């Protein structure tokens, strides 16, 4: 079974997908400044997972140029939603290949970045990734409200995926 943090990350991913159900490409590419647009958010979260769990952890680059398009501190962009979902799906599947192998001991180890240990250990990176999803889920909900969307998903949805972690 996957580490509980990994299960929580997968739950956050499912909440993220649920949050964005029904968003059109036109809506996703609309930027309500100073926020980024929804399609950027999808690519941005893919970019973080790509950096941590694919590039650093596995030494693979599945999405060259993604960081330039949606990376932290880069100029704002409004990429096509379908393109960002495709890269997000590809990246998260590849990330899971690594994440599925994590043990409790692995969380205190450091991935390599440019020949040096990363500043934060794997466990901290995993928590940073998990919390990053929730930050952008809130932002995406705010954008959807500003776009006039009604009947948005409430709270965090079905918790059964993570609730099983706490039953004995």
C-alpha cells in the first residue's frame, strides 16, 4: 500500500479534478488579474510534480519547456486547457511510478538537483506538493465564482479514500 502522504496527495489530485469539472477551454484561459488562469494552474501543478517526482526522482524529462510556460515566477500565460490536462495526466502517472515505492525511511532522504541534495527532504517535498494542490483548488474555486459558475463542489468531497488510513 502507498504511504499515507501519497494517498493524501492522490486525494488532493482527485479534489482538483473534481473542482475543475465542466470548465471550458475559453473559461480556463481567461485571466482575472492578478490571478493566473485555470489552465495555467493545471500546468503549474503538473510542473511541480514533474520537477520533484519525475526529473529529480527519476532523471526523466517528460515535458520539456513546461517550466518556462507555467513555472513559478515566469511570465503569465494562458495555455490550452486540453494540453495542460494531457501533460498533467502524463506527469502524474509517471510521478506515481516513483511515489508508489516510497517507504517511511525514504521520506527523510534527499533527492538530487543539479548534482547536489535538494534543500528539502522527500517528506517535506511531498507535503509541499500536497498543500500546493489545496492552495490552487481554493484559487480555482474563486476564479470559477468570479466567472459566474453556480453549483460548485462543496467542501472536499468523499473522504473514503483517506479515511481508510485511520481505521484499525
